[in-house]
C-alpha cells in the first residue's frame, strides 16, 4: 500500500512542483491581503489621527482615561480630565479606536 502511494507521488513531475508553487503563492497572497495590509492601514490611520489632534478634542488614552485636549505640544498633550485637573501624556498614548467610539456617542 505504501509503495503504491509513493509511486503516485513521484509520478507527478513538473506539474506537481508547479501546483505546489501556486498553492504557496496563493497562501502568501491571502496572508498579505487579510493580515499585513489591514494592519498597515490601521497604523497609517492612527498616525494621521495623532498628528491631527487639536485643542478641545475629546479623546481616550490607551489606558482608558477620558479627557479633553487642553494643550498640544510637539510630542505630548495635556488632557483636562476633570475641572482643573490636567495630566500630561505622550501623543502615542491616545487611542484612535476608543476616541472614535467616544465621538459617535
């Protein structure tokens, strides 16, 4: 039985090699379009969002802190989290996804 299976596997020749190459190429394409490309788009949107933050925007940090942008510096923002309470955060600590949900409400 095993000899029969091995005989069939070796008779494939160039066609088997080509179909295997096409299979791996297809897997790589699917991986790119469903995994890599969406992640790159998400990173691009996050970068754009961070660069466009301005005073008065309601945002949420990656730690879940809600606040309003009080001041924008080069790589930091000052959030007013309560009346008179201000906290300094890195711009990268602001979450695009959570801020979108906050703005939709």
